[in-house]
């Protein structure tokens, strides 16, 4: 979603044009439509809640003129006064809490704020699906409450589930990381929490964005409005589409957003193969497809994909686009129909999808207060339970990267005075990252540490850019006089954000100087706390014996300071794991952000991307994370052989057993899975929640297959000195398959190696033919 203004002039005159079309913003908690007090409209068919939603939608569309229909194609949908329908703003955001980024939401009494949970990259580091769903439930409670109060819509364009492919991407902080299975599991869980479980009804409507292969904003003169992502079928199927497929098929999301960029020469918002064929037909999206803001205008004015505005509008709608974030479709669709480029039936098809979602939300059911969730109000926003959840989420997402000695946790008895130093040491707004709203309140790192010890505070740098060393001497002096030193460093939105990709992976040079000087002067242990969305090359600190401990906290949300302090002083046992690889700066040598290839190429010295395809040196690997307890894994039971039933009764698409790979569509997948029983023992003296990551390495011999891939993850709470058994279930077709060079997903036969921590187990997959294989 675009926070910044696109280069198009259409944005400038959006408000003027839509006011002329009669667009209004709904105010207060009045019904969007079907007001029972309005005798002229309450008996319309589309207002009769006893009828099936599909019949109500058809009734409504049948009452609209073409001019009225096109005014409903933009995010700021027009009012239809003669039918008692008020205007509606579709664009609201809820990436990690209700946000005021979109015009559909605003904060004012009695809703001055909303709970700001950790940024997505931090929440993802918890590897905890139940936590993500709980956050979604809390956010949707607050969103519904604000809707009931007339301060928000019900359509929220979140989450962002793009793959964090390149470590420089400024929006990587918004994503669940670099692994497609992790990103897909996050998407499905968060969406389930947002949308509720009331059958076909929706609590709020979520949206998975930005489809697809979108992960560049502005790098080296190339921006997202002009970028043509050249992507192989293999990488599309194996990486870029996986989170979106899981979001639609597993999460049952109500919306998908197409992206700004082109993919292989076609703008995503005008590509019927992506929208109609894949999202709608193959994945069976039950909802609407929306453009990123001004995307339809971009494909005309910036990408020159269509020779006229009318042709651009027609191309987008015929490709499967239902709603435009922006005015373009509202301005040009009627002319497209008049010129024969588009039929009115095509417009009706788009409206069926958007109006059905509004009906599922109850927006045509009369009084909001009389509907499910209608009693949610100000008391349900910033509630203690939600703020406690924000704190817990931050604790679970913090990753302990280094702990020499061990030096952590600190002791309130031995470390009575703590020097708290760094440009993020007293951060508040910086802790919540981008696409955030107004937080209920903040606990800064300085405040959090102050609950455990006396603090001596020195910023050391004026801001994260750290342009000079003017404040260094006071920081060094503070460290010399304290029992322990905590440096809170890293990045902020001035250094990484939407439209702001990074040039490299190093922290600002002066920050490195400050860390080194403070660590050398510190009387007690020096702990480095890093805020950032993207990975950092901090090899200097990792190798510095004077830096005893390192924490990565991402952007930990409104309670971030409290969570950091709880980890530092041992009130909580860290269990987060890195959701992305931390590369050395040298990784970027001759690696353009514009090169979309995931797999390494030895002849051209292309290193490959993410832990699945890159084999070179790292600062910290994907999945790295320490704790205050040692956990030992023991395999209690596991199969050594799994038979894959194959349907041989086919005349085409031969199942190639001779090459030891079964096409997934030829296997009887169903619930075909393998179960491992893994015992996890806490060898330490502190209770802890362990993150169990399960990887699979496919049989060797296929240079294009991943080195290994995440197939399952679990959170298990294990008391000190105790043991818990975890049932690891791996769906064979979904998670042990790989994608060949033609983009076909296959199950390799032979030995698959399962990795759980230091544990290794081999299982052989063999074909079990159910019929004669025909060619």
C-alpha cells in the first residue's frame, strides 16, 4: 500500500472529482445502508437479511445505473442517496494494530489511540501461529469498535505477506520474513484472527498484499512504478506465490491486492493469468481484488501499458480487478463501456465481489449496534488485555543473538546502576515501525530498564543517522561509572521505510564507533540492543569480546521497552528466532536488487537469495536465536519409510517415477503426512518457551532444489529440568515437495533428511502405484 504520493496527477484531483460524483464519508455509527428508520428503502430486496447474500447483491446491482456503478469502483465509493446508501471509504490499514495511514480510519475521542503491536518482522520472530491469531483477534476487536463509533471502516488492507527477498528492502519490516512457509502461515493465522470464525460472515475483511514478486521500492534509480520483475515460473511457484496461496486457501482471506510492478512485462493489476486464473479460479478467492493505490493509473501513465485511460481501465477490470485504490476506474470506466472496450456485465462482475464482501460484513444489515460485534466500543480499545498481549508479543519476538559468559540475564542485585546509551535508548514512536497508528502509550527502553535498576542516560548520538561524535564523551563516561551498559542502537524510519531501500547492511559508521568506544570503557558487561526491520552486518560487535550480549528486537511496538528490560533482567527467557538471514556486507557485491533470481548461479558468481538457496558466509543464519536455557531434542519415534500413493490412470502429464520425482497433481495427497515425536528437554534452571524449527533437505542430485526448507515450527513451554513431547506433523505433498525448472511441483523420491536443531533423521519416500501409468 502506498503511504507516499504517487507521481500521478490523478491523486491530486481525487478529492475534487469524487466530491463531484457525490462521494461522502460515512460519519458516526449510522447504518451504511438499509436504515430501518427509512421507510423508502428498508423493504428493498438487498436490505432483507433473510435472503441469501448472493440474491441480495443481485437485487442491489439491478437497481443501479451504469453511472452509479462506476462510482463504486474506487476506494472512496460514492453515496447512492436514492437507495439510502452512504459513501464508504474502503482504505483502512491494520498491519500490526489499527492504523491511521489510510483515510478510512482516524483517531479522536473517544478513540484517541489503539494498541500498537510489534511490527510484523518482530512478531514473525516468535514463530507462534496462535500468537499471530490472537493479535488478529485483538486488532479486529478494536477495528470493529472504532467502526461502531464511526471512526473506521471494516475493510483493512493488511497483512503484507511479500517475501523479504533482498535485505535492503525498506518494507521488509512489514513482512513475516524470507521463508515462504513462515510467511504463509503468518498470513493465514493473522487473517483468521482478523476475520473471525462466524461462518460466511466477516468480523472485518483482511487483504493479503502485494501480489506478486513485489519487493523493491526505490533502489539505484529504479522505482516500483517502473520496475518490471523478470521472474521464472519456478520462482513464482516455489517462492513468491506461496504466502498468497496459503493466505487465500488456508486463511480464506476476503481480499488480495495487486502490486505496482510488472511481472514479465505485464502489470500485475492487468494480468488475467495472475488475477482471474490464479487467484480467482485456482485458489478460489471468495472476495475482491483491489489495486495498490493509483496502480491502474500507473500502468497507463508510467508503464505505458495501455494507449488510453479507457483501455487501461478496461484491461484492469477484464483481468479481474474489482476495486481501484484511487479515482482512475471511477473516472474512466463509463467511457470504456461507451466505447465498447468493456461491457456493463464486466462492471457488474466487479461489483458482485465488492458488494458481497460488504454484505458479509453486515454493512447492509441496518443498525451496526444491533449486529454481532455491535456492542464493541471504546472500552474494548487499548484494553489491559490487549496491551498485555502487545507486551507478550514483544517478549516472544526478541532474539538473543549473542551471550558471552553468559553475561545475560543481568542481576538487579549486582547491576544496580545501568548506563542506557544510544539514539534508540529512549525511543517511543520509533519502536512501532511503519503503518502504525497512535499507540495507547509507550514504555521506552530507558523506562523499562529503570524498573529494574538506577539508570544513567546518554543518547550518544542525536538520532539513528548519528552524523557526528559530539555526544560520545558523555556516553563513554556514563559507561565507565555504571555496573552494566546497555546500548540501544540500530535503524529507524529515516533509514529504512516505504520508498526508502537501503544502500548497504552496515549500521551508520558513527554508531559503530560509539559502540566500540563505549564497550571499551564500560566497567561492567556491555549489551547491544538493535532496533531494525532489516538485517545488519554487525560482525564488528559479534567478534568484539567487550560486547557481551546482543539482542535484536526489530520494532517491538508500544511495550517494547518493557519487553527489552524483561529479557535483559531475566524476567523472561528469550525464545525468538531470526525470520531472515543476516548477511555480511560483501554479500551485496554485484547483487542488484532488480535481479529476482532466488537460486545461485556459480558460473556468474550470483550468490542466491535466502537461506534456502544461499550457501555463503553469514553473520547470523535464518532461525538463529539463543535462550537462557539449553534445550535438547531427542527423537522418540519417526517413520523411516513413507509410501506416496500415485494415480497412474493418466494419458497425459506422465508421472515421472523413473526420474524419481512424482508430480504433486499425480499423487493422492489428501491427508498424506508423516508424524515425528520429538522430546524437548529443558536442561537449564529457568522455565522457557522453546521454538522448534523443523527443516527438510530433499534428496541430492537436483541443483535447483533448496538446500533445505522449513516444513514445520512449534512453540513449546518447558519448565526447568522438565521434558515435553512435540508431535511434528509434516504434510508430504505441501512441504516435502520441490518445484522443478518448469514450475511444476514434484515430490522427490528417495532420502529426505529432517533437521530439528542438532537432530537429524532420514526418511525414504517411495512411490506406491495405484494403477497403470500411461503416456
